[in-house]
C-alpha cells in the first residue's frame, strides 16, 4: 500500500496517468486477498501439523508404556519359569535320593 501511495505522489509530480495507479491499487487488493488466503491456509496447515505431531507423540507415549509393560511381563514369565524349573529339579533330586537310599538299605540288609 505504501508503495502505491508513493507511486501516486510521484505520478502527481511527473504527471503519470492516474488510471495506471488505479489499476495497481485494484490489483493490490486482489494480491492482499491472495496473501491472506495463503496465510490462512498456512495457519490451517500449521494447526494440522501440530495436531498430527501431538497424535504422534501420544502414540509414541502409548508404545513406550506398552513396551515397558511387555518387558515386565517377559521378566515375570522368565522368573516364574525359573522357579517352576527349580521346583521340578528339586523334586527329581529328592525322588532320586529317596530311591537311592531305599535301594542302599535293601542292599545293606
């Protein structure tokens, strides 16, 4: 707008035809409308990007929570499996020892 006003002042000094300046002024309104439309689109695009980034961070947070939960589940499963294996092993050892002592007492008699 300032450029158009400066051109208008210059045209009065140099006697430029005023219809050229009027065309420039009318074109500038269309240019401003286009610029405001582009800025509105950029604003809406920026809002969409922000929403998508929030969704992505929320999804990453959920994945992180689920992965940490899965780690705990795997650790608990391994721990329980080790305990069950130890109990079964101890049971077999005691059964073998009982059988061995029983056979040894039969041999001693």
